[in-house]
C-alpha cells in the first residue's frame, strides 16, 4: 500500500510569483485534502512566436458534484477564474479575469481560493457571487464611464 502524505503533489516553478502561489498551496494542503475538495495543480508552458510563458492551472472540484472551479495564474500576474457545471439538466459557465494587484501576497491569494471553495456554489447565481471575492485582488483596467 502506498504511503499517505499530508501534502498535495505540487510542481515546482522558476517564476517567483508562481513559486509563492505553489508554496501557499503547499502550506494549506492538509486542510485542502480534508475539506472534501479534489485539488489538482499543473505547471503548463504556452508557446508563442516571441517565446514561452509559464502558468499554473489549478483545478478544484467539490466532492463528487459536477461543479468545478478553475484558476489559471500566469507568471505575468494575469489570473483567470472560472466556475462551471455540466450535467444533462443544467449547464452554466462563469468567468472573471484580471491582473493580480501588485500588493497581493501569496497568503491572500490562498485565502481567496479557500473562500471560493467555501461557496459550494451549485447554480449560476451563486457562482456570480465569486466576482465579489476575486474582484478584491484582480485589477481589470480602466473602464468607460456611462
């Protein structure tokens, strides 16, 4: 029988921001594993004509529910948060993205992941409330005034 570990199996990163995010997840991994969530983190490289960009893909699913929370974090501080549900009876998708504010520390980022997990959103309306969480740390740039 394999040995049980208290931490998640996490990749490593050379990016200071992504390494900080990974360390914050590692520090909270025991509570994550025991909270009823399936949590997967992958390090991904995207290839572009002018080089490659590193990002983390964080995939979270609550117990056996068909509701997912995905968080992609690029090394240039861009973050995409999406929640979705896919069943025969119901399909919806919610998305929020922006640049991580410069004063946000890795512990703040992990706190928002845990707040999002606590929502246990089951419908589109509850998922829309996630914007109030992630809007705290993601800058969306200037917007036109009505």
